[in-house]
């Protein structure tokens, strides 16, 4: 009579161990809705909020670039106007000859033309910088916006006080002063907008960071806890395997004695 002793078959990793390994490798505690249905729903909602806030920050970065571009060009306009004012004062000097005044007027006209081109052609992402209406910068979530001021310098200056201006105009100095007042007011408004954007960005960054911390506490793996659980489970499995092996060995000896 031949009696076959039972063979030892090592079981594969348990479902708990597989789950722990997946959590460690991905860094996420919630792998599927079955792991934590309520937690998954909360985490997805918070994730939407975080992604919205981060997009809002990118929107504010674009707005910053737009305002900075306009402010820089406005600075060039002011520099040109200051030089035009100097030329206007020089042209009023009775010591200068007509030839001198013609030379002054030539430079004056060139600067005025440059200003007109800057006002008419300056754009950011295809949008006019000096012929724009007030707009809203979306901060990433419903109902949250930052108001961005418009700018009408192209109409106020290029098509207004500076249009066709020359040193032969007796009101040239007064018109230049008006233009300077408008241009400087525009720069001041852009400066205020940049300060407001910086404050809004700071608030969004803080909100995003807090949301990410809360999201992490819900969906991310607690590595210390998970590693401890995994090691404990693996130790238990190894102990069970050793006990089963010993039991199989003892069973085999009994069967051999009986079969002998």
C-alpha cells in the first residue's frame, strides 16, 4: 500500500497584504471606492477645489503679465511726453531761430508718432492694452473673481489730446500736461491692480495649501502605519506557513509509520 503525504503549498500574498503594497507603491490610501466610499467622495470634491484654486493662480499670473506689460509701455509713453514737454518749452524760447524750432518740431513729431503707434498697436495675447474694457479674472471656483480695470488711453491720447499735435499749436504745452496726467493716472491704476493681484495670489496660495493638506490627510497613505500593518501581516503569514509545514511533517511521519 502506498500513501501520499500531503504537500506543502505556499499561499500567495493575502488580499490585505496586496492592498497595503498597492497603497505604499501609489502613495494613496484610497485605491477604489470600495476602500472608503465616503472618503473618496470627499477627496474628489476637495481635489476639484484644489485644482480650481491652482488654475486661479495661473489666471492671476497671466493678469500680472498683462498689467506689467501695459505699465512698462506706459512708462515709455511718459518718458516720451516728458521729452516732448521739454521740446515745447525750448520752442517757446525767443532766442531760437526758425530753423532751430523746425528741428525741435521734427523730434517732437517723431516722439508723438511713436506714442500713437504704442497706443494703437500694443497688445497682450491678441488683446489691445490701451483700448480695453474692464474684465474679470476667474479665481478658479464659482463666484470668485478679481476685477481688472480697463484702459482707454488709445482714445484719450492717441485719438484725443495728442492727435495731430505739433509745436506750432499754442496749446501744445497744456495738451502735453493733460496727456501726462492721464498717462500717470493709468500707471497708478496699474500699480494698484498689481498690488491687488499680489494679495489675491497670496490668499489663493494659502487656501490651496490648506486644501491640499486636508486632501492629503484623507486620501494619502500613512506610510508608518501601513508599513507596520504590512510587516505584522507578513509575520503572521510566515508563522502560519511554518506551523503548517510542521503539521505536514508530523502528519507525514504518522502516515509513514502506518504504511510501514
